[in-house]
C-alpha cells in the first residue's frame, strides 16, 4: 500500500465561512487583488489564472470561534514573483493598514502577515528557488528573520503595481492550522494522510509536505493546546488538496480506509475530517 501522497500534490482553495460577505469579498478582491471567478447568492469564489484561492460562504447565523479553538491559523497565498507579492502587500497595507501583523524572511520564502476583517489569519508570500533551500536528513532549514517591509516595497514595487494589485499569478501555497496536539496531528497528517514531515518544533508545531516542498500544511498548538473538536463556527470551512491522477486518489482512499477514517467519496472527490473536525477534500487536478 502506498503510504505517501504523490510528489505533484498541491493545495487548492480554502473555504471561509463569513458573517459579512460584501466586506470580505471587497477585502480579498480589492485589497489582496484576487479576481471574482464565480458568484452565487450566498458565496463568492476568488482567485487568479490558476483557479480559486478563496471561497467565501455567507453564514451570518454562525458565531466566531474562540482564539483558543482548533481551526485556521492562516491561509498562505503564494505569489509567483516578488513584484506580484509587493503589489498585494502594498495594496492591503494601504486599504487596511491595521490588518498588518508582521513579516519575516523564512530562508525558503519571504512572508507578510495580516488579519482579514473577520479575524482570519492571512499570509502573503514568495518562494526562493528550491536550489536555494537547504535540507539535512529530510528536514528543510527554515527560520524567522526580520524582514523590513519598507525596503522590500521600495525594491520590488513597480509603477504598474501602484495602479492595482493584480500582477502575476497567485495560489494557495500552504495552510496552517491550530490543533490541540502535535502528536495527534502527526498521526493523522503524516502516518494516515501521507504527507512527509519537513520541520518539527517538538510539542509545538509540525510542518509537512509532499514532493519536497517546504510545507503544504502546518499545525501548531501555540494558542490551542488541548483543543478538542471544533464547533460549527465562522472561519475555516474546508481545505482543498489536489492530486494529479485518479490512481493517486484511489491510493488515498485505500490508505484512509485502512486507517478507518470515515470518508465522503463521490467517485471524483474524497472528503474527510481531521481529529479536530477540520474538513478536507482531495480532488484529482491533472498538472500541465
């Protein structure tokens, strides 16, 4: 039985349940610079040329989760160039200056952090070329070094970026979760789902990926140690994961059945919950 996800695994759209659909749509469209892909009476899908990045579902009947609950830590949107990243960072800081929460050079990437209007964490980032990443015994070297936004913007913000943030392409690069226990996260996301560990902070955080990426997902207990299953609240609705072949999806189903994970399988997609009731769905998305 294949025990790992395929090398071409990638992250898909993140669904957020929101109280104010208009405000949240304006933030991700006008500030972050995503474009509207589809719009229904109670949901909006936004993204770039590679597809949806964020799906906003109107759920005004729900309440906000506690900061100590399991759920979303941040959605991380990956930009294809530093110019595209700078355009988005500049746009968000101009339109929502109080949303900025920090920035860092992680050695593998440069990242800027924000909070959206309903308190969901958001990372906007750009990856260094993989040839610049350093690996030792299966672990990638990552750090949190100071990154001053002002010099970054001065160097990478182009004239075209000043007229609007829609430059280049963007997609979900990774999703970072709050969970109750790191060991339980490892058992599910590595031993069951099939990611590989790339970075571990003992009893604190776990970073996992497929295909040698620095991380497609991460789980931490910084605010949520001991958290149990989530209630039905605003915030994270669903995480999408894409695999390249139908056989890859079949191997995943076999693995999840072996571990007795309850599945929602319609023949094209497979859905399931992690131990904290975070919803995930895996879909076949052929590459190239």
